[in-house]
DNA sequence: CCGAATCCTCCCCGATACTG
DNA sequence: CAGTATCGGGGAGGATTCGG
C-alpha cells in the first residue's frame, strides 16, 4: 500500500497510472511530445478541452514533474510547455497504447458495440 | 472524432485509453496476465476491490474483448477469467507503465509532494 | 495571452444486503 | 462460489466569469 498526497495506491502500477489518469492527460502529453508549445496552440490542438481543465491538467503535470513550464516576460505573456525526460518516457509508452488502439480498432469497434 | 457506444472520443488515443480507464482495470489485467484465475482468487489478489466493482469491471473487460470468461457447469459454480490476445497486448504496455513507475518512484515521491 | 474562481453535472466507486 | 440490486459520496470535468 502506497500512501501519497493524501491518496492510497494499492501498488506501484496503480501509483504510476495515477499520473496519466483522466480523459486528457495522455492526449496532452502526446501533443507535447512534438516539442514545446504555447497554451492557446495546445488548446487548439487538443480539440474539445476547456480552458479550465487544460490549465488544471497542465498544473498537475508540472507538479508531477512530467512537464516544464517556461514563462517569457513579454507583453503579451508567452508561456511554453515542454516534456521532461520523465515525461518523455511515459509518453512513449502512451504512444504504444495509441498503436494498440490503431491495430485493434476494427476489432474493438465490433466487440464493444452491443447488438440490440 | 470517434463516436462509439454513446460516447465521444477525440482521437484514437483517447479511444484506446478508454479500455483501461478507472482505478482498477489496469491492475486486474496485470493479475490476469499470470494465467487464468477464478473470481474469488482474483478478488483476494486485487486487494481492496469490492465484489460489485470487480464484477462490473470484469464484465466491461469481457464486452470489450480483452478477457474471456470460462464458465464450468459445476456445483459449486466455477468461473475462470483469462486474457485474449488483444488483452495480452495491452497488458504488456501497462506493465511498461509499472516499470516506469518503479524507475521513477524515488523521484516522483519528491516532485509530487508539495512542501508546506 | 494566460489562468484563477465559481457553480453545476455526471458517473466511478464503496458499502451493504440479497439471490441462485 | 459467483453475481445482482440499491443507495450515496466524491472527484473529474464542462460553462461561465473575472483578473493580471
């Protein structure tokens, strides 16, 4: 049992999955993998995410040490986000899930949809 | 945009992650990777999961085609769960997340916990 | 351009009790 | 031993507004 940040994790796998939990983190990381990117550009790329949620998730990812936030003291403000090594490593794994999804997509499409 | 089972997915990655979403699915799959296992034995192994949730998750995984449910017509009832090829493939990826977690655990422990 | 604050909704999950 | 039914709390995330 791992006790961490006021949460309980039953094993290291559970603990590790925590860092990409939720609908958006995996997608965000994958987009960051292409290189540093600004907030608005990221929001445009990750279609459908609200400003609030994107902000929340970026903050979490930064606190977890998966991404770095670079603030440029300019007018208008410029902020760029990029992956750390730790973040790059897990993003590579995430991309395997994407490959898996692509490989099995035709199959998954059928098995999941229940016939009426 | 992928429309599937009354849910919307923004991309194939989002779609793929859906199959292991939640606190338990990844852990369950990893335990099944060792070989076929019965319900109660699985519940004992996946510490802390309730019967209801384990049942729900197994049903979802079966519908998704990631696991197979083998029912033996015996008294008392015997049911064994095992991975399909599709399930094995994604479980291998999940195990990489576990490795990542192990590798970075000391680091993660520090970065995540905010100093007061 | 960036992000904090508020409010609200939905669904994951836990606890408990019951059936074959 | 295996699975179902019901109730309820809490967290994730969407819409909107406001501040630097």
